[in-house]
């Protein structure tokens, strides 16, 4: 491959690359019809964001997809966006932007290799099997060159894998770590087997929360694939709007996205709904990977004690155990997840900044931040909910 010329194209729309070519890099493991490891980087998910207007003009997320070809074959691609702000990223650089502009620079627009609005770890430098080293290098070089030629401040790769973080460091990018909370399946037969591994106090608290939630006055259902019907999205859109307005000011996803989710993505989605007289009063949306369940959105039209914990965390654990999934990623933030069996795990991102002096200052900051994140993960893990003494009884 070292003697083969690689052509990099920057595409304003995912419609300009065949889904089969994109997915051959994004999810080659799904070529046999199985689930992708990371459903968020599939052509169908990213195109739903674009086609629904959730990204594109007026959103601050302008698509600039990178596609690398060798001998006419797509060998690598990346979901790249020109960003006019730092919203919807979950690995935030607001302080960097403020400092950069205080010093007289223009931080926005910048380039972002990411899945919009999605704090879930996965490959971001998407390559065909056997082309990782060559393809990843071509994508990074292409993104940096695009930023440099357009006099942009920076380029960022967020929620990448640890392997990509290491490769990026070798290419001269700056490495940043963060943390979020994941639940791990240790071969549990059922939820009771999971509870048995927790300290007595945590077990009792979770049982109380589940009992309180189940007493909301209806039933809780798990829906996926053809079990999901358009009217379920009507209700969930109301939940999402309410939560989005309170958390972000303006919801990131458009109503059209949920229509496209019904059309293209329902096999990738698990909806957990609290139903009262056949009417949803609360719900959680999850995305199903090959071995991971990703918690994404929650909302309600009625407040009930502990229903959030039940729909978002405990129902997700139930689903993962029943289907032998290895873990549940419950999204960004939330140390309250620790008491419910979710443990802190590192996240990774990569960064390139054009101004060398500013880049040196950021690099020093990141070194100190990584040490602080490592220490926090160690401390939180030690305070985790699992039994410290094997012989502890009820």
C-alpha cells in the first residue's frame, strides 16, 4: 500500500457515497446481516441525521465527510463536520474557545470527527479490514490539511477508541481522556444474580427503587423492530422535546429524525415505555449494538418516583442480561449511576490545534487532566457498589 496513491474526497452529503462502500469501512462485521458493533457510524444512522435536518444548514453541524480511495476502492471514511459551536459534543472545549478568542483568535468554525449528539465510544477513523494503519493516517492527514488550508483553528476526533487514541498520538495529535459510567455483564443469569454481587445496602436500595417505579400505575414494555409503531414516536417526541428543552435549551434532533428512525432504524432501537391505559407516560430510547446496549434519550409526561432509574438503567440491564450483551453504556455524566452498578470508564479524544503556542498550552493542560481523570476513576471504582467481602450476606 505504501506505493499506492490514496485519493481523499470531501463530501457535503452522505448520498454521494454508496451505503455498501461506507459500511464496508464502518461495520464490516455486519456484512452477513448481523448487527454492527457501532450502529452510530452506519450509513443508515448518519444519513438519518442528515436527511432529517438534524445536521446541516442552520444546525452548526455542516457535513464534510471524508472518503479515502485506493485503486478505485473505498478503504477508509470518517464522519467529519464543520462546527460553528461546541454544542452536542459531550467532550467540551468551551474554555479553549474562550481563551483562544480572548487572545484575538477565531476558534469557530472548527472540524469535528464525531457522531453528532452521541457520547458513545466507537471507531471514528473507519477503515476496511487490513487498512487501519494506511486508512487512519490518510483520514487524519486529510482532516488536518482541510483545516489548515481553510485557516481553521482546530480539528477534533471525539469518543474514539483507545486504539485510535494511541494511533493518533503516534501521528502527533493531542490525547484527551474523560469518563462515563458503564455496566458490565459478568455472565449473570438474571437481575437477581447481578444484585447478589452488590453490597447489602445497594441491593436494598435498588429493590426499593424498582418497587417504587413499578407502582406508577401501569406496565413497562420493551419494544424493538416491528413492535415499534409510529404512534410510539409521537409520544416519545414529546418526551424528548421536554427533556431537550430543559437540558440543552433546544432539542438537537428534529421530529423528522424519529420518522426516519421508524423507517430505517427501528431494528437498531429499543424503546422502553411506561404505559398507562395504553398511553405512554415516560420512555427511554436505546440503540442496540452487536455486544453493547447504548442508552440515549429519556423523557416523561408524568413524574413518578424512580421511574427514570427503572426505564433508563434497570430495564437496560434486564435487556442486556437476557440477550447476553457484554455491557450497557448509559451515556454522558451522572455519578448517581455508580450506586446502580455502573462503573467509571475512560473515554478518549484526539485534538489538533493550528496555533503552536496555544497547542503547547493545551497539551500541558491535557497532561494534568489525564492524571486527574485517572485518579477520579480509581477513587470512584473503589467506592463502587460491589461487595468488598465475599461472605457478606443479606
